[in-house]
């Protein structure tokens, strides 16, 4: 069997592509993703939007990887994926701002160089959607929240998710002040996109 990358979104096959088409048009079971495969350069993006009354910062983390993936398509609720993000790879298209975000006022990347997200509890959430529970370990604090992925491009096998997190729950930056127009809002929008890899069937 050809090994393929296992991404956080590979479990979506269990919900959104339960069968694959044979050449004659009949249905064939979808092949399972290898449980031990890890994608060092996942096809997707982790972006965020933070704002105050003066400006909006639309940024992303350029370096992240799937550190481990246990994919169980028969029982997706048992699947677990761990994503590790290099916080120093933050990019808001403004070098001065990026350097400030790396310092102790915010991410403090010298003390906390990475963030880890563990995704568990994969479950269907409606047509072309599935949900997971995300345990985010960021800046020395762990918090768990739900996240729902939706199909955005069936032909490209592409999925996306969006949620909001409170940065101060993780000790990122000072609390918001309504008296300071430069004070950053508590809630930050988190957006994730990824492409489910094509899974090859076992050779006969």
C-alpha cells in the first residue's frame, strides 16, 4: 500500500466520503489512511484576526506540522491528531509588529516556542460537516473548545473551520481596555484550512 500523509482532516473521509467510485461507476469502500503517517508540511493554513478600534491584524503561522495522527475511520471518535505550531513563524506582514508579538508582552516565544493542539472526539455535525474537541496548549495554559469543519471545495477535498478564542484566557497580552483605542480586543478569530489527501487503496 502506498503511504500517504495523514492530516487533521483525514478523518473527514469517514463522514463526507464514506465510499469511493470504481471505474465502472459502482461504489467501493474508501481506503483507510495509514495510522502512523505524519505530514511534515501539511497542505493548509492556520490564520488569525485580531483588532482594536484603529487597526486589524490579519496574520498566520507559517510553520506547523502534524506531530502525530491516530486515524480510526471505523470509529472516528477514537481518532486523535496532534498539531504543533512554531509561534515564532507568526506573520502579519508587518515586521515590527511581528517582533513585538514574539516578545514577552504577547507570545513570549523564547519561553514558549510552540503551541500544541490535540484534536479528539471527531463526530458528524450535519451535511458536509464534522466537529472535534480541540485541547490547545498555548503560553503555558491548556483550554478545550469545540471546532466545526465544513466542506468548502468537494473537488479539491478542502475543508475549513473558524472559531473565536479569548487571548487573555492564555495570558496573551494585557486585558482589553475600552479607554485605550489601541487596546486589542479580547476575542481573536482563528481560521484553519486544509486539504484531505487522496488515500490509495491497497494493492491487490
